[in-house]
C-alpha cells in the first residue's frame, strides 16, 4: 500500500507529499520526490569511496534483499549502457519482467531505476528513500561513515526490485570499475565485461592490466563471464581471474565471433557465430562499436537460453535486438541539419566515434562541439577525432567538475600542429547553449554536426534539441 497521498491542483503541477509514516514509527523525514532526490544528491560530497563495507551493512540491516534476485552484471569502460539496453530489450520482448539499473542518467534521476522499461514511480522512490534515511543517518555517526550517493542509490535499487516490483532478472550495471564497486555485492547468473580502456585512471590504475584487474573483480566462482575485450594483456588478466574461481570465459573472437553484413543510416546487420548456433541479426543503434555490444549481449542471451532455462525464441531475440535504444550514444537527434550526439569521453570512445562517423555519415564538413570534465585523457581523445574536424567548438558542461574551455583550448593547440587539418577553425564558447546555436548555424545540409564529451553535456544538449522540459541529468 503506498505510504503517501497525491494532490492534483487545477491551477498548477501535481504535488507529491508524504503525509503518513515511513514504516519506522516516526514521521517521514522526506516529504516530496524533490526532497528525496536532493537528499540523495546531497551525499555527493562524500565522493567516490570504493569498497563494499557500507553497502554490505545497509543490506544486512534491510534483510539482504539482493539475495532474492537474479542479476546480469555488466562492467566495462565503454558500452555498458548499450549492452544493458540490448539485454533488456530482448528479455522484455520474450515476456520476462526486467529490472534495469544504470548510470548516469540522461533525463531524470528516476531513469536509473527501471522496471519493464519504465522509470520507478516518484512516490515509490520517496517511500524507499524514507526507509533508507534513518539507516544512512545512523551509519554516518559510526566508523564506517556516511554512505555515498551511489551507495544509497544502489541500496534503493535493490529494495525496489526485491520488495516492490519483483523482476525475473535485473540487468545490473557497475558504477565504477568492478572489484570494489558497490554493485559487486550481488552474485549474478552471468557477468559481462564489455571492453577495457583508459578511464578513471585516478581510481582504477593507469595501465590496461590494472584496469582489467578491477573490471575482472566482478567475476564470481562458477559464474560464466562474457567479454569483448581485445587487448592481449587484458584478456590474460580476465582469463587468469576466471581460472582462479573456476568460471568459464566466453571471449569474442574465440568462443563466439561476428562480422558485419550491411550498414546504412537506418542501422546495421551482422552474422553471429556462437558455440551453440549461428544467427543473422539487425540492430538500429548506429556505430561500429554497437556490433560489439550487441554480439556480447547475444552471447549472454545464448547462455541464458542454453543453460538457465530461459525461453528465448529466435523472433524475440531478433526483434529485441533491432528495437533496442540507448540515448546519447551515436544518436541522430536532428535531421536538418544533421546533428549526432555521442557520449564519447575517453580515447577508446573517441576512436570508435571517429570510425563510426566515417562509416555511417558521409559529409562535406564535420563540425564538432565538445565539453569535458577535468582529469580525463583529453589529449589522447583528440588524437583520434581531431583529424576529421573542420570546425571545433569548445564549450563547458553545466557540472561542478567541468573543464574550462580555455584549458581545453590549450590541449587542442598542443596537439593541433601534428594532427589537425590545416584550415581547422576553433571557436571557444563556454556557454553550452550558445555553443549549440553556433553548431546549428554552421552545419549546412551536406555537413554533419556532432556533440561529444561528457554525458552531462550530452544530457543538456539532448534536452534542448528535443524540447524536454523535465530534464534533471546527473550521475
């Protein structure tokens, strides 16, 4: 039974207010959805604190709800969200009830907690936040310290799936890394490592081997792992970890493979060859890298079908893959002029973006608008994308950890002589909305406009281009 009431005013927006008790015998400390989100986001200053101690304690206090759920755990540097989208779409098409936990979100805070493709209801989020609030407050006064924003979000997701909507399976994306990420409290039925790249090196390590070791931390005893990792040193780390815990590895290029059959602006098709059978499938998501993500997801689905009694008809697999969608990943949001959004923000993402631009969208001039966060590998990013660019518009995301456009310009000027086109035009416009207007005005019919960089920028730009008025965006 809901623990709140709703009031509808004819003269204003719907107001949500918690008027009853939160199940603990005391007045609910949070009274509205906005208050609940503000409280959770207010934990951001506690930062990223790798470790499972606080989430383990929270789950223990709540009766370990995660132990009642089935998970597909997805880690990797790029492609996690798209892989989650492919898996969710097929499982929904096949008639399963599916929870999907992802981050960051593009439009609203509720996006990260989905059930059967729908966001968590605001009143449910409020109710669960009120359950967590006293536990978080009490923990803050102990040696463990306050749980972080992501830890509370993860706990809320587990409560939602275990006690509110009861999905058959939860598609469960890591937040950062794997081994010490709070999502690693679960034991999945299948683990997925999409790829390995140089990202979050301040937390995960500054070598491919070190980062692979963190991602491989999600591999559990006896639980199969599917991966599209390509670097030999990363493959070795994953295989050694799997061998230690007696887990079977399904590696792209060995246990399964795929090759493209066709591609145009409407999508692409590929042939998949796995250990059990071969299939030809189509996907609408653009970008060469989406074949990697779709093939990895398909291998996961084949394992569910072959070994775990999931009923997945060929037609449902085909339709689910074809209809899968993930916002802000090589997404064409405007047709005239053509504007594509892509959340590439690290070297590997930029390399994939550059290949996809050449592959999918023939163009006269390429106009690129980019905005980044600090402490990323921007020089290596530019090495991949800058050789294609005719006009570069440097801007700033509306986010606390943004990189100043002037600083980004210094990096561009450093690498420009060796890799950029001779007539490259560079515009610095810190205001992202004004930068977007510049991009639109300079992109003619035969040109291509691309917005790339941090998803915090992509979220704002996407909301502006699609006229979405309820965009919240955030991590």
